[in-house]
């Protein structure tokens, strides 16, 4: 906007404010008209000093306001996200306490953060939630059906013991031996105590199973 265009805008704003004052139903608008007039006057003064066209990107006041608005929105989004995580953590804790946190409950994006929150709280049910997430990762179920979610989990969105737990569960499943969850409690304890050793055991099982699996596949196609 040029200086003359801004001046014209100021005059129009003044006229609108004058007309509003003649109508009681429009007179009290919470100071909006006054704020609008003040902003037009500020821009007129700014252009009178700079001599150039008005550019919001070069207006320090506008940029500060935009930055403040963005920070408020980011803070609000962060607050809502933390609230959602807390609600989900409470839900998972209740299911774990009731003994209902099993494969019938699908994992959701963000459950990793809920798991972290329970651990930060020192909630004794965090271990059950860890095991449930490890099982979902091993099974590629829930939101871990998405390869990107699995990659994110393996890259660090899940703690190392949980990832090791999942790796060993997956390797044990490939043996073909049926086992109830209660029979595999030792996997979680092993992963928590020695995650590197647990990963090594999972890798060894996969290596040992590879020839047998390959032979089984050949036999099946014979």
C-alpha cells in the first residue's frame, strides 16, 4: 500500500467510526473502532517516515504481533496435546489394572508418549503398558501396522528395553511354538534387565531359524 492509499484508508476508518457513534447499537463494539483507527494512524506515520509503500513483512509491530499469535497457538496446541496424552495414559493404566490390556486393545499413535508419562509418574502399571506396546510392535498390530510407525518406534520413539522386548517376542513367534502371554513374562523381565543381550538373543534365534524356515518353504513348494 502506498502512503496515499493508507491515508485514504484512515479517512474511511474515521468516517465509519463517526457513523457508528450515531447508532447506539453499533457504538459499543469493545473498542474495535478505536484500535482500528490507531493502527491506521500508526501506519500513516510509519510511511511518512519511511517514504515507501507499506509492507507488513517489514513492519516490526505487525511481525511481533504475528510471532506472539503463533507462540500462543503453539502453546495451546502443546497444552491440548499434553492433555490428550494424560487422558490416554490414564485409560491405559485403568485397562492394565483391570487386566484388560491385551491384544484386543489396539495401540494408537501417541501411545509411546503415554507410556513415557506413566513411567515419569512412577506408575507401577507402566510395565504392563510397556509389554503391551512391545507385543503390538512384534505383531505389527494397531498403529504399528503402519511401516512408518514401526520405523519411528525402532528409531527411538520407544525405549530400548521395549524395542528389545518386541524383537525377542517376534523371534519367538517365528519358532512356531504357541505360548500364552503369561508364559512369556520372562521376556519383559529379560529385556528390562539386559536389553542388549535380549536383542542379541533375538538376532541369534532369527539366524538359527533361517535355514529351517528356508527348508520348510522349499518343502512346501515341492
